[in-house]
C-alpha cells in the first residue's frame, strides 16, 4: 500500500506484479522475469487468458467511446496498470482532444512508467494511490488539479475490483468516489466471474495469484450489481464483457468464453 | 486472388491478434499490408525486402505477440495457391522469410526499448521511494531531535550510539560526551538493585521493554528525575540488537509531588509529621520486626492548653503549639524518637529500638522536663504549659498499630486522672477497666435515656457551726461493664460533642427533685459553658424549680473560674444575671487555678467562691503552706469577704488541712474529712436538718484514717 505522506513502499521486482503480468498477456515487453514466469503459469492453466484480456480492453474501448459520446470529458482510471499499447487517454483524446485523464495505480513502477509515457501530455497524468484509501487518493487527485469535481467524471474500475477482498468493503469504497463526483458522473466496472467456469479452474487461478501483489476474488453478477448502488445502470445493464454494446469491430460470438461482467452506471 | 481478398485476409489476421484498445484502423493497415504484399511479388521486386517491411509494419503496429507472426505467415501461405508460377512462388518464400526476419528484428528492437523503459520506470520508482525514504528519514530525525522527550539508542553492549537534543539538555551532556559513555555510567546511587537487574534482563533478551522512574546525575551534579522506558530492538533472527530509551523529565513533577506528599504528611502549623505519617511509621515499625525489636509510643497531651487558647486567643495558642513542637522535637532528638502532632494539643512520639537499648519512660520524662522551662512565644510573656504523657512499650513482633495507639491513649488517660503533669506507663492489667476517649464518645448519646446516670451528694459544712451549708450534686456514670465512672472520664468529651446538654438537664431535674425530698438547706449543681449558651437553659431551670417546688435560693449554680474568665459574649452573662434575679445563687468554682482576674468578680453578682482544691495539694503531701502561700490565700479570702462572698475550701481530707483552711478564714469546708459523697437519703419527714457536726460522721463510721492516699473521687466536683 502506498502512502505518499510517509515512507514509500520498497520496490520488490521479485514479486510478480498484476499490472506487468497484464502487460505480458497483451504481448508487451514491460515486464520482468517473475511477471512472465507467473503469467505463463496462468496461461498454461487458462490458455484463453490473453483473449479474455483483449475482450476486457475491447470493452474498455467501447465504454470510453460511449462515455465521450455522453459528453464526459474527465476520467479517473484506478488500477490503470502499465499503459502498454494505446490506452484510455489515447482513445478519449482522439475522440475529444480536451479530455482529461488521471491514472492511478498502487504499483510504483507502473506509475513511474505512466509518467514517462505521459510526459508532454497536459491532459493526462499518473499518480500513486490506493483504491482502498479513497480519502487520500481523492485528496491527491484534488491536489493534481487536472479534474474538476464540479464536472461529471467517469470513474473507471476495470479489472480492479476482483483484486479487492470483501473485507475491504468495496461497495462502501465505491460510495466514497460516488459522493465525491458530480451529478452526471459515471462508474464503469469490469469484473472477473466464476459463474461461467468450473470451480477447479477459478480456484486454480486464485491459488496462482496468491503469491502475486494482489489476490483474486471472483464475484457473481448480483454482487457486481451491488457496486452500482446510487447509479443508474445504462443499457444493457450488467452484461458479459463482449455483449456490452458490441460494435462492428467486435464479435459477440462465444461470449461465455470471456468470463467477466461489465457495466456502466450514471449518477443521477 | 484479388487485392481486395488479400486485404480482407490481412484485416482478419490483425483483428485476431491485435490490441483492441490500440485504436488503430485495422482496415487501413490491412489495405497497406496488401499493397506491400502485392508490390513485393512483382517479378523484379525484392520480395525479401518487402517481407521485412511487412514484418516491421506489423511490429510497429504493436502486433508483437508470437501469434501475430504466425497469423501473418499464414496470410501469405493462404495466398500461395493463387500465385501460379515458380518465380513468384520463390518470391513468396523470400517474402515469408523476410517477414519473419523483419518482424523478429523489429520486435527485438521494440523489446529492448520496452525493457529499457520498464527498467527506467523501475529505477525511477525506486528513486522516488528512496527519496521519500530519505525525506521521511530527515523528517523522522527532525522529529526525534525536536521531541520534548529524551530519546537515545544504544547497542546491546551498553554503548550509547545516538541521543537527541532533549536528552542532551536533560542530562547536560553533549552527544559526543554521551557517545563516549556506557549506559552503566548512568547509575544513580539511589538506584535499587532491581534497576540494573531489569536492564540486564532486557539486554539478554529475556524481556522486551521496561518502564521505571529513575533518577540521573546530570553533568553539573544536579539530579534529574525521569520516567524511563526502554525497548529492545531485535535483529531479523530475533537476537537483541539495539535498545531504545525514551526518557521523560519529571523532575519538576517529582519535586511538586514530594512537596505535596510532605504537605499531606506534615502538620502545616508546626511542621511536624502528622497523624498520617506517624501511623505509617508505626505500621512500618510493626510490619516486619526482628525478634528483639521493641516499639514504644508516647502519647503527649498538654495540660491546660484549652485555657491558654481560650484566655489568650487562638493566635497565641498556635504560637504556643509551635513552641511546644520545637521543644519536643529538640528533646526527642537524642533518642531518635519521631515526634508528630496528632491534633489540637495532642502530640505523640514513636520510639523503635532493640531490647534494652532505650527506656521510653526516661525519654518521656525528658520530654516533660523540656516543657517545664517556660516557652518563649512571640510578643508574649513566657508561657508555661504542662503535659501528661501516656507510654506504651512492647515487642514489635505481634503488635498492632491500632492496639498500641489505644493502649497509649489509656495510659495518657490514666496520667491525666492521676493529676496531670505525669508520665504513666500502660498497664495491661488496667486496660480492661478503662475506656478510650473514642469508646466514651460512642456511648455518650442516649446515656440519659438508658438510665445509666446517677447523682451522689457531698455536703458543704459550715466551719463555724458544723452545720450542713449545702450539698454538691456529683455525677456518676453507672457503666454497664465498667461500673461507676467519675465525670473526669466523660464530661470533657461530652462538652466537646454537645452531649452535655441532655446530661446537664438531667442533672438539674434530678438534683431539684432530690432536694425536694431531702432535708438539705440547698443543692449545688455544676453548669457547663455550653449550657449557658443553650436557649433552653433558663426555661429548664424554671421548670425544674417549679416541678420540685423549691425556692430558687435553694439552687446554687457552680461555674468554674476558667469559664467565667472567657465569658466575653453578652448572652451567657445575661443568662447568669437573669438567674440571679430569679433568686438562684451563683458560685464561682475552682477559684485560683488559672489567671484569676479579680475584676471578673465584679462583673456578676457572685454569692460564693470555692477555692480550688489544688491549694491543698502541697499540704496533703504533709507539708505546710509556706508563709507566702498562706499570706496570699489569706488575702484572697479577705478580699472575698470584703465583697460579701462566702468562701469554701474544697478537697479537705485531713484534720491538718481543716485547721489550715480555718486559719486563712474560710467559711465553709468540703471534702472527705467532713463527708464522702453519698446517694440521697430520703427523709420521711422532709423537714429538718440533720445533726451535722464538725467531726465527719462518715469518716468515723468507716474508721479509716482520713490521711490515707487521696482517691480520685475526692477531686471530683461535677
């Protein structure tokens, strides 16, 4: 857990990092031996993993596009990871050059890397922060001055919440961000689920992540729905990743192969 | 195969392996890929070079995953059936080779760039952490240095490694001083053994922290009191590595505490230890004694101090107490006795010693002797106060503080009873027959209701005719366990707590009633000052006289001289005036004991005067009065006669004394020589006077020589 007010976490590159594994799944080279080793183990147990990641990224792309269409120009992407190839700010700023994006991650390497990549981009910034400590995180965001809390902001929690245990009370944490954001703001979630796969597979996956910087917690559709309390879900509600507002570039074929729930809600 | 189909094939491959978020136009890229493919397959083209270009284009567009190159090679392979001739087939192979080589080369470049980027990021992040750490360390150091508590770090061998500014200030040593010092050097002479045992336990790893109050000697030699708390820091293997001390300066608090504790345990007036400290010391003396240890308590009570206080005021009284305290403390010094002030004019001394070392009775006599010399009191003539001392001495083993105090109280009581100015050692045999002041106070309420009071009467005899002049009603407490108790045992206590009022009322009623059925010419009762202040007093007198149907002149109210002397308030004087107007007669009792103020005789219409029994004390011991004493007494009597007062001599026990009081001109005598006090004898015909003669009938009847040792009851006059 990063605490910018006090001593920073030491950086342990011998432990696999969720964000660098994610990078590896997508064919990136921003990773280290331990990340690759564990990512390969994951793929061995679940060969479709890279495709699932791609499906998640495709949802992210469609979601951001949708939000830009709704007039949202501010994005708070928490758990953004390594901004490998293209990212939210690229999608958003291509459609709306005035879009502002703040990336937040706990992984200091990911944050440092994001800062490198965003150098010169006045509309995007990265900072170190922890989703489970909303007060501190939002204070950092405030200090950054890039986002105007009076204007609608989309909070993106993509492939993040399944790393947040129940003990951390994710619904209550989300409420903090909801209360902080202005009317007309959005919440976007994608979340891994066990509901479409045999228990052995998801259990194996959980075991695997036990050694990584974050543990996994698969959740069902109903549980994911509770995260949208205080938001109005937009069409089509909570859907499988590939079935959420598919466009011409995506296929809804074999949607069950991509075991994640996706949804977007609007704060009325 | 048409360009369009090739283009579509490329697009499919791109979609299969590309990153959906990269935001690229797959169709456009596919079209360019198809064009490059076709151009490379023309007969003169460098197919391998075109292949390399394709590979590079794919890699640059992020198609870097292993499956991407596979997909690309497959696109070219799927195109092969449409090629047709050998040359172009060869061109296609060259292109595939080039594609693989170009892609691999571009991916390699990219990989190196990415790796460098991520390493840079990692190192940047590390720098940031290091920076944060160093800032945090600097902040920490500032905090430690500015902390109001002293903080020190030492190694396990006891060398001091670090010490913050507060600690340096607290102890007066600089950091360099302290770095050259070992923890053991901070021993204070008053450290208990446990201090360094506790320390040894910590550095040996047997404990992880300790807290204690500890004093240090500062560099300048002063003492600093601290709240010390030391924690052990272990290395990763759990072995003791360092110790961290947090030291809070509590010198001021400690000084204040000592002051407060001194105040709580010392008498503010005299500076002597108070009851709390005294009892604590006594408890300690009996708590863990050796077999030969003795403990003695000397209970000291000033004689006549109340009179000093009443006659000269509290300020002088307080000064007298201060002087007495000094005198006692000084006198006790040689014996090592602890002198404390318990309350009012009560002092106490504690003596603890080994068997045979000290004689508490000797110490007590020394204390008494010290008080014999007049006290110098600021702004006053030298004052003399006497004292009575009760002594108890016993083996410390098996003794109990409360019982010792009770025994000392009893001994003091005995000393007072034996005539003041004496030392009496506690006699365990006597104890059963005595009551403590506390016990008396507890039993006083309800005394009248319980019917435990009785009156006896002692005649006052006219010295010229031998006729009974009057009788004095004397109070007795028929205690259910102790038998008859004289008023000395309880009247003073009753006066202190107002129990005297119902007792006084009972005496009045009883005496008047007895008067009515006897042949006495009159009855004397003693009235206390509290009764004079009681608003009911006059009514009580009237009612008692009415009930008994006796003349007011038959009632004589005795008031002691010391009380009269202090009647500064107009109310009691008015009460006495009214009594006299009613016809009651007024007798001044105990005349000559205190600072006889002859002027006081003028303030009230006295009828009679009773010379204090104390005047007869010296003659009782067999000695005649000196010519001076004789002359003074004679003058007093003459003076009384000159203002028409009748003079009574009290405490007459022998024929010699009878002769003496006659010589100085007394009118009336009272004492065993004439008659012992006796219960009322009801006269069947409540008429005439008994055949009282100059020779005491009772003394004769008993056949005992009147010059035997005086019994306490002789002194009784209430």
